[in-house]
């Protein structure tokens, strides 16, 4: 039997889809308008001549008509502009005309940007400068890299892009870096074998060319800071975000003392990068935040080899405040076309006083003063403990352990013997394992625990030594779960209380995990991340094309004229959308084969502009592909609830509205953030409304 209660809702859905196709949009409070202009739609029976006559009677005329929308809607629609009249006056005149169906302001729209939830984002003036005070100094609004609007136009998905950090090493377990550390798929950690046959043992995340080992811990703090600026993990409610949070960091350690490195170590690092590139690792850039005044033919030759391998080198211009045209600084000063030389910009849009410059030899500037980024997390700056009830047990991190949030992990603790593969009980998945030291390596114990689904490990000693008398380690950095060491007495005390709930804490003290630094060393990684951004959007571009995309799309800066080749600062938005029409180059090329499409165009004549199709994630060349509800059904906590489903684009904001009369519309919940997967919204008790209900949705600009 047909369910008559569903009929009004089905009809409502059909009407909602029609309303959406006819171009209706919700009006958002606080929108700016173009004064003296209005968007008008005439009633269905009013032809163009009648509309023109109606406007002439009020000394008005159409400034622009939208023929495709008008044909689709069977109503003449256009823009009316009136000199000497306010928007309010114009709207009043039009709404009083019996020929007019609707009149509304000409709203000024903006691209929707959603600042990341990282707790220190406001300190990253290079990504978003609102004129905020950073490290005691007020910036100038808009002096940034256009990070937020640019990433709204980034190509979704895609393969891995890798940036090599040639520096003092990187703190791979830092909570803002660990998830973006490059992993060598052909290497097995800690087995002392060159599994992938590239000539380097255990190079799981890179290599230390200063001393010839796979140990990559930062010998200072410089490399970790650089890595954070490039690719710190974003949207993790902590710390910072890198200028390219989708890039992976390859660590090329060349300094054992945190301050100096040899050319030989550098050459080895360059050579290694070329080797990996030829083995299929998509290294798109090397960050070179170092240099000196001595020319090296060997290093210059290496730059050429890197160029021919398809790798761009982003090099610091130097911090001597001198002209590189007369006193060269290398590797920034080599003339191969794969080198981008970077000066330091202040948050007030000036060239930093310490920054080297050169109208011939320095290419552009990027943020390089008061740059807040990651600092190596040292044992003394971590909180490690285990709590069970009122008992607090002293603990120590096992080297390379994963970290927890400040509050730790609270789960049930299970005894798991010495951590052998068959000693993990069925209920241990999602919980914490208590394991005794003995026989197996610590890495093997934790590996077995991870295979069993454990989220945290506590290993207690089998000797009566005081805690911390030996350095327990997992052997190499990796995506390890939190793993702590406790004394034998503490372990036996916990064991006697099991099974019970407990809390494992291994958290970095955030205030001691980040720092401000100045220098062209801080400017160069902004550009390295930008090169990787270009590689994500346009993966087929050559080195020269990619360098041109970075250098030809800068924002001009008066203070840089005559000081750099481009005379401007790094601008991600111009890189991805050079013509500023809101459509990224990669999207236009992908769908049309050229860059001639306009944001206002509607090539598939479905009533949606190309800009709307891009924002909605629909196909601009198929009338069947448009923003619409994909399904509807009963759903929710009540039999009368109604559930609507639609496809979404990651980070795009959607608003669903409902109406009982197609006149008054109200938001059905707050705007939803797209995930790239279908989204659902539930209207409570919609099926209890016998009169039916209408729905529509739109992308929030």
C-alpha cells in the first residue's frame, strides 16, 4: 500500500530540487552590497518589451540580463543600476511595481575561508595577517601568502608530494610533524639491511649525511622549525599548520652540531635526493636554509643534476643585509633555473633589515620575521605518567614513542605477558597493554601490540633498577603508539589491580614545543611548501614552468622593487588562480582544456555558473551534474524524522534550509563543512507536517 504520509515530503523534495535548479539562494546576514544596484526578476507573463517599459516608467533600465537563467526560469532576470539612488530606494521602487516578482540587493560575495583549528594559528602571520600583534609587533593587514583562499582552490586528493629538508635534522615524533613524516615504502626499520637497495641502511625517513647513520634527531632546533613551516599537520586542534599540510617531509640531515655543515655532506644529501627521485619518490623541492660566500663547482654541478632530475631548490638568500649581486651567497647564488632565492619579509610588508637582497640574484621575498614554528620536543619538556585511580606512577617515554594529548588516553589496562604475538587478550583492542620487559625487543613488543589494536603500551622492568637508568628505544622513528617505561615495582603494583581503567599520558608541553625565529632560513620554507602546493595542483608541470608559476605570480611590494628580481612577495592565491576569476588553473584546464572559461559562464546550460559548479564540486560540462540532494528517507530518532543526503566537497560550507510555504525559509541546523563524502541532515518531525515541507541548499560563499 502506498504510504500517503510520504507523498507531501516527496513532493517537497521535488520542489526543493526545482527551487535549487532555478537558482534560488539563501540570504546571509551581514553581506555587503553594491550600492545603487538590484537584481530583479519579472513575473512569468512579462516579456522583455514589457519589462523594459516598466523600468522606463521609473527612469530605470537593465544594465545586464541573464539570458540562460531567464530561459531556464521562464522569467526575465537581470541587473538594474540607478545613478543617484540608494539600494533601499531602488528596491522600494521595484517591489512596488506589479510586474516585478522579486527584487533584491546585488550582494558582494567572497570566497569562504575556514581558518584551521590549530591553537596557535593566529601567530602565523605569514599565512593570515589581520594586523594582529605577533611576538609584540603589530602587522599590516593582508601582508601574507594568501594561504586560506588559495587552499580553497587546491586540487583535492592526488598523490604524495615530498619536500626534502636539508638541515640539522628533524624531531620526527613532534606531535605536529609525525603524521607528515615521509616513510620509505621499501625499507624495514631497524633490521640493519638495505632493503630497497639504494645504498643506505634503514633509511626509513631519510638519512644523516653528517655521520652516516639513519638517526635523524635534530642536532639543534633549526631543521625542526623549518619542517614545521613547510608541513606541520593541520586541523588537529593543536600547535600550528604548515603552509602545505599535505606535503611529506624527507629529512636530509647534514649537521652534527646544529650550526654548520660540510659541502661534502650537502653533496651526499643532493645525491641521495636524486637517487630517491629516480626510484619513484615524488620529491618536488629541497629546502636549503643555509649557505656561504664560497663558490663550489661541485655544488653548482649538483644543482644542475637536481634540475635535470626535476627537483627545485628553495634557498635562503642570507642574513648579512648585503647585496648578493656583488657579494654572492650560495647555493642561492647559483644561476641554474631550478633555484629560487628567497629574501625575508617583515609582517609590515618590508624587507627585513638583516635580509640579503639583489635585483639579479634574489628572486622574491617570503615571511621571515617572527616566524612561529615547531621546536624539538625534549624529554624534559614532556609529561609522562600512568594513573590508576588514586595511584600516580612515574613513567618515562621510550625513545620514538608516540605522543598523547595533554589529558592522555584513558582506557582499560590489560596484562599482556612479555608482549609476544599470542599474549594479547581479545578485549585488548582499543585499550592499553601492560607488558613486562624480557626476551623481545621493545619495538617487537609495541609492534605486536599495535597489530592487536592496542592504543597505548606500558612496559615495566624485569629488574629492580631505578627508572631511567637505561635508555629504552623503539629503534627508529615511525608511526608508533604511545609507549612508556615504568619500574618493576610500579608494574607489579598495577598488575595486581588488573583488569582496571587507567590513564596513560605522554604529552608534549605545548609552550615548550614551539618558538619564534627570524631569518631567510624561515622565509625559504614558505616557498618550498608553495612549490609543493604547485605540484599538487599541476603535477605535470616542468621545473621551469613551476618556478615561473611561483615567481610570475607574486604580489608586488614597493619595498622589494630594485631589491629582488620579481619585486614581490610569495602569493599562493595568484599561483593557483592567476587571472583572479575564482577558478583555479588546474580545474579550468582539466574540464575545458584551456584557461578561457569565465566564472560567470554556464557551458552546460544547467543554470549554474562555472564558479558555482567549482564550489559545488559538480561537472561544468554536464547538465546532469549539479548541486542537488542525492537521496531522502526516513531517518533519525523518530519515525517522523526526514533525512536528506547530498555529496560534498572537502572544506566547502553548505547550508540546508526548509520552508512550509516557499516564502519564509529557515536554516535546518548550522552550516555543514564538506568532507568529500556524503553529508546528511535530519529534519525532526518533518513527516508529521501534513502540509508538506520544502527544502533547498546552497554553498555558503
